[in-house]
C-alpha cells in the first residue's frame, strides 16, 4: 500500500470518474486503474463498484477511502513541520468564499496577504455555502470564508466578525421617510432578493419574517446572485433590498442617503473562517485570518446588541 495508491482512490471518489481522476493526478487512466487494482488485490476487497456510472465506492470502500483521506492529511503535516521550522510560509492555499462577501472583503485583504507572504500561491473560488462545505470535505479546498453557524459536526468554525444588514430603499418607497427600520416595516414594500442557493436569501427572509413580494404588477419575480444587481433593481424599479454593510463602503452621498439601519437588536450575519476537523496548512490559514481581522473596522468585531441571523 502506497500514498500514491491512496491519492488515486481519493481522486476517483472525489470525481466519480476514472478518466477525470487520472487527469487531476497527472497520470494516464490505465496507470491509475492499474494501481487501484493492485491495491484492491493486496487488501483483498473491491473499493469501487465499476458496474455503475458514475462509479461509486463499495460499502467497505467508503470506509477505506475515509481512512485514506485521513492518512493523506496526516502525511502532509510532515512537510508543514519542516516549513514551520524554517520559518517560511509557502505552497498553495485554496480558499472558497461566498459571493456576497468576496468582492467587499478580499481585494484589500489579499493585497496585504500577498505582500507579506510572497511564496504562497492563492487559489480562490466564489462558491455557494453548500459547495464550499462539500469541497472542504473532499479536500479540494483548504478553508472557506462564509456565513455561520453551519451546524455541521464535520466543520470547524472560527468567527471573525459580525456584519450588519442594512436596507437600501428607493426614493419612491413609503419607507424612505423613516430614519430607522424595524423588521415589520419591510413587508409593506416590494422586496428584491438573491436567488435560491445563497445563504443571504434565507437570512433576509428571517429579517422579514418570511414575507416576500413580487414586483408590484405581480407579473414577475426577479432572481439574481449579485448584490450589485439588487441595488440596481431598486434604483430602476423602486422597492427595497437588504445589503451586507461591507458592500456600501464605497457608496457616494446619494446612495448612502438611501441606506437605512435597523433598530436594535440589529440583524447581522456572522462571518467565519471554516475548515474541516483535521486540516492542514494551519499557519497559512492563521495568517489569512489575521489579515482579515486587521482589515475589518473595530465595530464589526462585536455582536453586542445584535442578532445573528440563521439562513436555515
């Protein structure tokens, strides 16, 4: 049994296809298949059911693959020990970030991080929460930046900051004259939402007690994955939307005039850096966490008098 063979079975489990797994492992498909077959012969069991498409692990194969993932993670920690002893951070750091936080947090953080740690190669993907969790568990990501709590025993959450939700209101809205809003106010106007699959949609619906409006004519419901599109829909079609506070940092005076904060307890989302239980690249991930905390204003670092919203 070799580490290479374990890497191959993990790859097949991840991609559920021998050809795709071979490409990701930079070997030919016959080479990968032969090594997996040798492993199966040496331990006397079939790890994969090749009769099904996509290929799936056998019952005992699931257990073997889970152990293989643990072994591979532990083997990588040997290199971490050497790197830490040398006082250098290098290698790849693969990060998944939800789209409603990435454009407002990462530009400043990543510039500072790359200046301090030039030997680290960053790979960043904007994914939904569900996909980030999946790719963490199969080893395609090292960490994620997303909204918590997740209530997932396989994920470790390190809360970083608490971001207020604010309302962005059309000048034609009956709410425009209010200085501050309550949750009950939102149900009286047209509400523009992110589409299904975005955790912020659930949080906004929790603010509004699950009240939800179509456009005023009742003819359509607009679905988008972009916070910026929500703002433009209010500008053009009136109504109201709910935005994360970091997204309004660069707003001009006219745009800020349309922002309304909520009365206490203010609705917020908890933003955390998440990993699996048994993760590698601890020092690089800690360094990323520190850069984020340095970039965030102090008012975001407490949840006093605030209500952390679930997205379930």
